C-alpha cells in the first residue's frame, strides 16, 4: 500500500439529498483512503450517463445512501491499493465502473470494478467507453442477435447509448435508421454512419419510416426513449422482429397493447446491462475484448461531443436530463 497522507481533501460534486439537479454542489470533502479489496483512483476523466441524473433525483432503481458523489464510470491513475488487490498497482492507468464516485478528484472503487485502461485509449475515451458501448453491444449481440443485412431502428439515436448503437450496428453489418428529435441531432447520427434519418418531432414520422422500410418493417428496434414514441415504433416492426427495451429517457414508461406482440410474432426484450454483467461476467469480458479490439483498429471512435470541467458538471447533467445533450459528455479533471 502506498502512502496517502500527502493529500487529505479533494473537490467533488456532491448529492446531499435526492432533489432537483439545481441542488447539487461542488464541495471540498475528505479524500478516500484504501480499504481491503478496494482501490483509490486519481480521477482524470469521468463520463456522464443518463442514470447519473436520475440517481441524483432519486428516480433511479438504485438509491445510494446520501450524501454521495455521483459519476458511474471514470478513468484515471491508481493512487493506492488496499489489502488483497493484486491485479493493479499504484501508478497504473485504469478504467472503473462503480455506479457512483466518479465526479471527484479521487474515487474509491471495488477492485473487481477496476480494469487496466487499454494502451491506445486516452483517459477521456476510457471514461466514455464501458457503459454505453457495453450496454449497446450487449443489447445488439446478446439480446437481439442482430444479423448482418438486417434493419434496425434506433430511438434516441443521438444520445450516449444511441450513438454507440449506431456505430456498433454498422460494424455488425446492419442498415441503421436513426430517429431523433432535431435536425442537429440527426446530423450527428449521419456523421456516425446512420443510413436513414427520421425526425420524430414531426407528426408524420411513421410515414417517414414507412418510406424507408415499406411493408416489410424493421427487424430490430432499439428504444432508449420510451414515452409516446414506443407504440408507433413497435407497429413498424416486421415479422418476428425484436423490440429492445433499453430505457425511458422521455420519462414516461409506455403501456404497450400486447396484441402488437401477438401480431407478426414480435418479441419484446428487456435489456438490463448491469444485471447481465453480474450474471455472466465471462460474456461481459468477451464483449469488452471485442470492443477494445475494434477501438484499437480505429473502427470504433468514441463519440465524445463535449468536454467540461468539474464546475461545469451540474449544467451538463441538466442538459442531459432535459435531452438537450448529444453523444457523450466527459468531465475532465
């Protein structure tokens, strides 16, 4: 264990109670020290994910005890290791996916949630890599079994998981229809490789979709939005199509008439990446190896659209929660 007494205080974004995001603050708090089975990481970059914003408001399925430092995933340098940790050491470049703790200068992470940062990756790329790309690859490969030549409709395509889904679906050989709410968001989707664009803020967006796919419908729908868009999208699914329930960025959990599943033998499939990782860690590691390989080969550039300081994190979270953000936002410390 290396000495840690040279630093006892740090700056961090703190959630003192479940409340609107305005009530978050950047404070000076105690720097964590290593305990058995844990690692203290000097955070260099952390990425924003939609669950971060939900968690701070008490709207997420996981409710950590308050006060806490949000920030589910981050990258940095190992500062100190606790007893029993052997796979990383002080000075190593690492990525961590811990659920909380990333929006501070230092973070305490369970050792099993810490992995070496692949050598070609920057800290910012590493911080933006695991959750969104892991979620989308698991959804497309393990849950939907997306095949080359199939057509996929991605709702919320300009968001973090959506942009990852565009890139991965193209790598897997699919035709991608990206749906988003503004022309600016759709321009980002096109730059990432989307074949067709649909603006679902237009009332006739189903007609736009039908013009692309015709009566055959789409094979797979990736829905990270929910709300009013879901039923319309589900009606565009073709014979034995697969509907992926990824999240509810619109805020409303849709009530789906189940006869729409009966018709055309459609499948409605839940995607819960966190539980999938816990239930099948070997699958997760295989997925991460494939993603890291694609990154190293230059086939999977991380879609970082914005970089902010720790002091800019609250505004960035607000934009994320109100669906004004695009791609991945990274906090650089």
